[in-house]
């Protein structure tokens, strides 16, 4: 490599001069080479040309001279280019070396700096240890001298000194340990607060804006720590309540009034972001909880005292009824009269032959066998057999069996009779009263209904503890959903529902009810004075019903059911016992509302606000947000997704869930009949309006995909009661995810716009949802003509006059809430007719 350096060090001029010299020598060299290869031809050529023509003849090398110049020039340029590229590469390499060297020097300096700092820290620590050692040296020397002196000190003094020294050392060690524990506790608290802040931010992000544009349904689960809107002073209890409040017009207007950006109005996104970041805060301490809990405790004490007085009054009236009925009671002829009497005697013998201990297995088997035979007879639902069983003392025998329940004082206590046998006894009681108004009225007038309610309350008290309203339903024992409690609910609901069936269900003329197995059973004709059992006056019957409703309200049964409904936080498709319990509890509330509707002496029009509720049921249902039924329906219907987003092959709800929804909507409709304004105010509130809209929308979607006419009719009627003469609720049914509730009503099958029976169900709800609301009317006109509603109003007005005479002649007519007069105020029919014809005339 070193030998070639002189070659590369030559300049371009020297190279050019050398090449020109080589080019001048090239012809002679070629001629010499030619002569050397072929001497004879060269001599002949030389003799032919002669000495004088040598300059005129050109050799082949001379002919190629221009081409060779070009080739040499090209080669020189190529070598020059390569030399420049090599020089550039060398410079780049040198530059890279300089950069790497600078980086290396920087790292070396940094390492040296760190080493110096480490050495300084080490030195500082060494000095601190040395100082500590020096400080401890006098103490150690003192201890050493002390130990030396111990040789000359009595043993008692030695023991005392050792104890003092050990106590001082332990105290010092304990103080050091407490310091370390406190430091760890502070660090853990700091990390915990950081995690809480992160969760708050994440929750705020998840709660902002996603519900309106995605398939996610906000949760109705109560917050562990309640929130509050510092701007509006509203306490927020759940995610649904948060979303409903931040989307409300009043809150958004308050945020816009209190904040502005450079004089312009805030957008909806800015209002929502500002609300979550600034105005929605956690409630650190709730001072009102203690005072409210004390107030609730006092009210419960007063209610219990009132319930005791009512129970005593009911017992005295029951004795009078029993005395008056002893002479009039006759055992009706029935196919199984003798067998039923024999079976009742067997039950009484089995009860008399038992002591206070556990029943033996053979006795339990005999009891189950007897109850099974009675149940198989009563399942035929022959009223003669049912009355014969009651007259023969069957219900009294069943009461003695069921009173075993009251002996259990804890959830883990084992009853004297197995739970399976008790459930069979409750089922027998239910079969004796199902479809038998005579037995149901007997249970009411003889006050046997109070014993059933006491047994139900005892079961609920075991598993539903008394809690503060802020945490109500969180500690409910899931054993409450077992079959015994469900059977008691079913029996009481059947008895109350059969007493006065003056309200027809949905669009059917004959009221029907459904038991837990799904079979339908008639509730029987309405009571009349011709019935042999109803011997007391109508006023006495109404007083008994009022007393029963008052007793249920004051005994605390509704509060226990409220806790059970709030304890449901998820789907119940895989929990048939829980769904059966919820279904029967909703049916009981539905029956109580129907009964209260009769005993309050309401006017024929449900829109009459001049009324009083002596039972107190309306106020109790309103204070408990309808006993948490809306909460339960929301949790079981929208537990993880909006059903509209599910695939077509996916079955969103099971039969049990649909039955719970049916009974729940029926209860809502019966409460609307009882107190329409309270119904609209409860469901239209911020905390429940969004949940109610989601429930109705989901059920309408389900009914559009599956055949469920009974549920669909209840939902349609419920929407009508929710919106009639209520502008705010009318806005709710046209808001939210598209298609809205109003659009889904307008998109029902064609039969609901053509068949007279189905028109009676749908059109009153459409009239209630759109009357005096131009936006809803525009949405309605996109799907149908308003002339159809106007024509329906005209037809109802024409048919009303014809039906007045028939109604006057009838003794008792069931209330059909599919009629327009029971769905929309009669005095507003003319104005509604003009409203729906107005655009057509224009």
C-alpha cells in the first residue's frame, strides 16, 4: 500500500503530460511491433513506398488516434470522479470519528461526575456513621462502666437497672418501628389517592359522550360515594343519574350562564367537559345521613305501632265475621268432597301428634304425601272442590303448618319441618285460592291474609336487614329468593288480585294472570252481592280492603321488597328462582295498586285530581321510586349492552326476564291509574327518566323481533300515561338513540294502523305523546298521517254516546284502560282534534 502512495500523490498536470508522451510514442511502438511480427511484409511495404513516401502513408495506429484520445479522456474523468468520491468519503469518516469521540468524551465526563457524586455520598454516609458512633460511644462507655459497677451492686439493684435499660432499648426500637410504619402508611395513602384520581379521570372520560353515540348503556348501580353538582346543588347517585343530569337543559343552561369563552356561547361538548371537570364533585361527608336515619327510625316505630292497632282491629272484625258465618256455612257438593275431608283430618292428626322438636322422616313423608294428594285435586281448579276444602278446615290446617316458619330467628336456623314440605304447603294454599273468588274473600274477611303477610314479612326480615337508605339493598342475603318466599308472594298476590277485578289487563276483556310456571289462569268474575260468601255490606268489604292495604303499608313489607329489588344488579337469565321472585313481587304490587284504586273511591275518570289515599300506599311508592322496580328492569334488560346492537341470532332475553318485565310494566300502569301525576313525576325525574326511556326502547325492539302482544300492549299504554299532558316527558320519548321511542311506535306493524282492536291500543298513546308538541307531530307525520288520529277521535266521540246507555244499565263494568276516555282527558278531545287537523287545513 505504501508503494502505491506516490502514484496517488501525482497531480493531474503530471498525469496529463505523461499520457501525451505515451500517445506520441504509440505509433512508433505499433510500427515496431508490426515489423517484429511480420518482417517480410514490412520490408515489402518499405520498398514499395520508398524513402520519399514515408511521410504520406498513415499507419493503422495513426488512423485510430482520435478514438484513443477520447477513451483516454474518459478514463481520466472517471479516475478524477472516483478520487473526489473517495476524498468525500474520507472526510465523512473523519467527521463521524470526531462526533463519536465527542460523545465518548461526554460519557466519560458523566461517569466521572457520577463517580464523584457517589464518592461524596459515601463519604457523607461514612461521616454520619462516624458521628453516630461517636455519639453512641459515651453511652456505651457509661453502660460498660455501669456493668462494671454491677459487680459491686446488690442483685436487686442489678435486676432493676437491667429492666430499665431493656425498657429504654425497647422503647427506642418501638419508636423507630412506628416511624417506619407511618412512612409506609403515608406512602400507601399517597398511592391510593393517585389511583382514585386516575379512576375518577377514567370514569369521567367513560361517562362523557359515549352513551349517545355508542351501544353502551350507563350503569344504574349506586355510587359508593355520592356525587354532587356544585352548580345546581343536585345529589347524583349513579352513572345514569350523572348522564341524565349533565344532559339536562337546566344544567347546561346554568353552565353556559356561569362560564363563557371570549364572549361566545359554549358548545355541548365544552359544557359536558366543563361539568365533569369542574362542577361534578364527590361528597366527602354526608351530614344529613345520620339525621335522616334517625328520622326514618322514628317513622318506622310509628308505623309499627299503627300496624299493631290495625291488626287488633282486623282480628276483632274477623271474629265477628266468623261468628256470623258459622250458621250460614254449607259444604257444597263436589266430586272429591269426602276425600278432601279425609285428607284434612289426616293433616290435623299429623299436627297433633308432633312435639316441639324436629319432625321424623316418616312423618315428613306422610305430610308430603297428603299435601300431594290435595294439590292434585285442587289443580283441577273446580270451585266446588276448593270451597269444600276451605269449609272443611283445610286453610286452617295449612296455617298451622306454616306457623313453623316464625320459629326461625336466623337465616341459618333449621325449621322443624323441612323447607320442601313448607313450600308444598304454600303451593297447596295457592291452589285453594287460585281462580276461586269465594275462598279469596273468605281469606280477607277472616283476616287470614294478615297471617300470610306476617309470614312473608318474617322471611324478608331474616334476609333483608334494616339499612340506611344510602346503602339500601347492598347486604341482602340471596337466600331470600328461594321458593318459600316466592310462594308466599304468589299466594298473597293471587288473593288480592281476585278480590275486585274491576281493571282489565291490556286489551283483553277478561283479566288474566300468569303464575310462575307460565300457565294462564282466570281471576274469576267480579264480586257481587249474590255471592254466598259475601254476606257483609259493601262498605264493610271496602273497610276490610282499606285495612289490609294500610296494614301492608305500615308493617314495613314494602321497604323490604324495595331492598330486594335494589339488590338486583345484573342479569337473571341464569337465575330462575330470582326471576320468579321478582315476577311475583311485581304482581303483588300490581294487585295492591288495583285494590287501592277501588277502595279510594276514585271518580270514573283517572284524570280527576281531587282524591285522597287513606292507605298511604301512593306516598310510600313515590318515596321509594316505585319500590325499585324501574331499577331492576333496567339492570336485567340493559346489563351489558343495548339489545338493538345484538346480532339477529342472539336471543337477548329469556322467558323469565320477559315475565318479570310484563309484571313490572303492569305495576307501573296500575300506579298510573292510582295517581297519574305522581307516576309522571317519578318516572320523569332526572335519575329515572333515562333508565325508563332505555327500558321502553328495549322492550319495543324486543316485541318487534319476537311475538309478545301482551307485553307490547302494556308498553304502549305505559308510554301514553307517561306523556299525556306532560311536555317534559313528551321530549323524552323523542330523544336519544335513533330510532327513538316515538319513532318505534310509529313503525309498528301495519295491523296496528288498520285493525280496530289494535288501533284502540296504539292511537291513544300517539295522541298523548304528540298533543300540543310540534316536534313530536313532525316526527309522527314522517311515518303516518295525522288525519288517522283525528278520525279516531271523532269515532270515539260518536261511539261514546251510544255506550252511555249501556253503561248505565250495567251493574258493574270492569275498567278498560284501552278506552280513549281512560287514556286521554275527555274535555280535551275537541282541542286535540283541531290540533291534528290544523296542518291538513293549511
